[in-house]
C-alpha cells in the first residue's frame, strides 16, 4: 500500500502526527467506554451518578429519582452542578414551585408556605411532624403526586404524596424517623425551594 | 486495552461512559461522540458546538420548542429523541431561523448573521450526547453556567444583530468549557508517543513500507508498549496509513507538472486550504491552544460517511446489530482493508478470540479454558468471513432495492415488497417512511460500494493457489496461537 515512507516530507509528518494524535484521543475515549464484548461479559458496572442524571435529562427518570440518587450517600457532599440540573428539571415539570419562601408563621411552631396556588401547612406536634397541602381547586382532578424540597445547603428530600381527601393531602412523619430532623430544618429555612409535581 | 485507555484520565473515561446505555447504544455512536468531543468536525474542533448551538436555537422555534419565558427551554434538546427533534425541525415553517431539507434528506438550519449548518439524524444524536456530556462532566461543575447558556441560545434577546452576537458568544463559551476539559483530562504527550512508536517500527523493522504484515508485525514488536491487541494495532496502523497516503497524494498533486491544468490546480488549491484549516487547530492539547474562531468558510456538510451510525440512529431498523457492527468495521478503513485484505481478515477473524481472552482475564470466568482459548478455536474461518460479507452485501443490496421501490411507488410499496421494523417508540404515524429511506439512500449506496470493495479484495486475495481461504486461515491460526500462548499462558500459570 505504502512503499516508501521516506517520500513523506518533514512538514507533512508534523501535520500527520497532529492529526494522528487527535484520532488516537478520540479512539481512546471511545474504547474506554466500550462495554466488554464477547460472550464472557458478566460483571455489572456500578451505576455512575451521571447515568441517573442522563436518564433524568432524557425523561427516563423523574427529577425526584435524580434527587434520591444524589442524596443516596448522605455523607458525601452533593455536587452543586448536579443540584442545579435537578432544580432545572424540577422547574420544567413542576405544576407549581416556590423558589423563595413566602413563609408566614401562624403560630410559633407552625408554618404556612404558598406553592403556586397550593398551600402547605406544616404542623409540628410533640411526637410527629405533619404536612398538609391544600390543593388548589383547579388541580383537584390532577393533584400533585410529589413534593420536592431542596435546601440551600443542597440537602434535598422528595416525598411521595397520597391522593387528596376533600382537597387536602396529608403527610405525617414520626419524631424518631431519621427524616424528621432534616425535614423540619428544611421547612423552617426561608430559602428552601419547594416543587410540586404531578410526576410520581 | 490498557495502552490506549491510559490516554485519558479515569474521570474522563467515566464521564464519557455514563453517556451511553450498554443495551441500546452501539460502537458507532460512541465513536462519533468521542470524535465530536475530541477532534471536532471538518478539521475544526469547535464545529460540533456551533452545530449544537444552532440546533438548540432552531429547536426552540419548532413545534417542539418551549416558548420564551417557560422553564429552561434550553433543555428541549435533551428531552426528546433525535428523531423527534429532526422531524420537528423538518416540519418547522419558521423562516428565522430557516430550516430546509435537502434532496439527500439532510436538514439545513440557517440563522441570519451566522453560519448555516446541515444535519442528518446521526448528527442530532451525536450532538445530544455532546450536550449531555457538557452538562454532566467533571461532576456537573459547569452545569449552572451551561443551563443558562442553553436557555439563552434557545431564546436570545434583542434585534437580529444582537441575537447573532448572543448566539456567537454562547457557542464560544461552550467551546471554552470543552477546551478546558480536554486540557485538564488528556494526559499530554501520549498520542504523540504512540505515533512515534509506529513511525519507529516502520523505519527500523518494517522497511519503510506498510502492507498486509504490518499490523501483526507491529503488534508483536517488543518495543510496542502502546497497543495490546491485534485489533488496536490494526486500527492504529490503518489510521496512520490513511494519513500518510493522503499526504503522499497531496505531494503528488503539488508536484504535478502541468500547473495550468485547471483540474489539478483546483484539486491542489482545495487540498492546500484543507491543510491550512487542519493546521489552524492542531497542537491539540498544548498550552497554546485557544478555542477556534468562527467556523467561517468551513464546509457545513459533516460526517456523511458515518454509515453504521446513520443506520443505527434511523427511526427504522434495516440491519441487525451484528450487521451494523460489520458495516462499521468495513466502512471505517475500507481503503486500507481493500489494499491489505489479509490484515483485514485477521482483524475480523480473530477479534472475538482477543475479546474473550481479555474479558476472561478481567472477570476470571472462562466458558472455554484459557489453554484452549489461546488456540483460537473461536476464530472465524476466512471462508465463513467471506460468506458473512457476501450475505451482508446481499442484505444491503435488498435495502437499496427497497429504497428504489419506495422512490418509485411511494408508501404503497411498504409491506408489499418492503419490510422493516420501526425503532422502539416509533411507528408509521411518527415516521415518514419514504422520506426516511430517501435520507438513508446515500449511506446505503456507500455501504454497498464499500462492502463490495472489501469483499472483492478478499476474494482476489484468497484465489491464489498458495493462499486459499483454508490454508491462509490455518496458517494465521498457528501464528495467533503462538502469540497468544506467549502473551497469556505464563499469566495463567502464575495465578
């Protein structure tokens, strides 16, 4: 095919080398990502957090699932950027969101927050924390299924919601549940973001 | 594989791997996205980002686009399938930006005051993964900025001039991010040293020539510490040979005696300009590299020859996964393979053997014991390989005939003589079958030609009385067995 490489000029070699290095880089990147070929592939590779993010971006996972994946290891700091993606996705599909609190304390212990036209009431009992969402009249037929809560420190909690009874959705959590303190702190903070979504 | 992989940081490989689904995304898509992220298109590293920026902008004005003021319209590019995006742009009646469909079924997006860009299905799929990569790479550290950038690309503010400037700035910002990423994650110098190893082999061992024996000779050369498998060596030598071959052609054109010959002059000028365009963005990862300026006069037709990816990303399925793989290997280095059919036959014939040995060593499970596996019992006899190529050729030909039947008879031909399956999630309601076949026709013809070229080369090579399919295969089986024994059996004895 090529009989004499000495026919190639030094200038041409420089261009070939640069071009080859580029090809090499692209091939190395692709080769590194190839799943094992052949019949002996057995091992499941652990899921990269970015994989969940890609699914969420492609609409194959809900933002709530993304938040859950990001918070799976609570000792590890959550990536600021990943949280930004989760927020953007939540905002895209949220039926209502409350990015900054218009919290109005009714009593010293209870809180009321407005999420769009919906009203979230937080009732702090001695042994439990109750969330009551008054669903806006026009959404009673297709009520929210998920409440996503994102704090300023990137702590995030996603709560599945049950069907409303007489326009109200209730959610209770006992004081000894590990989630209790997190939820309480999140809901107290005025800069916590809340998203209601019909996606479950 | 180690030699090639160590070129990128582990984080980069992991960021990249997360873009793909092992079940549904093939090799062709991985290669295409890797090229878009690494070397760009048409010799311009930033070209894919221009294409991405224009795509986001045009999509926002298509039936699929989110209106200005809605939450994160820049994410539209990620929320729909490539086919839905392509169809939305095709059906867009918007004049600003204007999307038109060419005779070949490619889509061209034109934005006033900016370059135009043309797309096929496969480009849309590649760009979507590129956007995904930008958002998620480096633990999504660039995501806050990129989300804003995508949203602004979808709905920039101001008059026509301000819009063009805004898009330009945003695309440059994306190019800068990708540039920073490459700089951070590419381990410098590796590509150059791989090049040096090949060059050294060819000058000291290979007699300054590249032929059928070069990939094997290079693979087994003691100083080759970069490429661990025959397949990698084959691909590297083929890449190398194609570039050298191109350089020699340019030289031949440049020294063509009759300088007044208009054809020669035009060819020479075209080559000279492409050399310049290439050189502008070379020195890939050195400190001096800046993101490229506007693509300007760079031709807007890109990557039309990604045959396997074009078929894999089409909304209808014309080929099986194995056929697509074969098409990919054929189209990738058709010129090199046709000139070196024995080297090509070794590449395909012994590919599974190498993969299975590598996986076995990695995962410590053996369907066939290593001692037996190194004897290449799983290699594909060259006569079988020839049958596979002939069968593929027949299959592609029948698809070409389908395309012609559809062109002649329109939709009526579907189901009658033309049979195919839709890609998952697609149906006759969502896909214009006639238009899709028309889009695929150039790639089909190209794949047919490439397959015939390679298949014919194999036939001629093994028609020699001294080198039949059987004798050549048996000889190569011994050659590879000896090499695999040397490489792998001591490892197994020690473990």
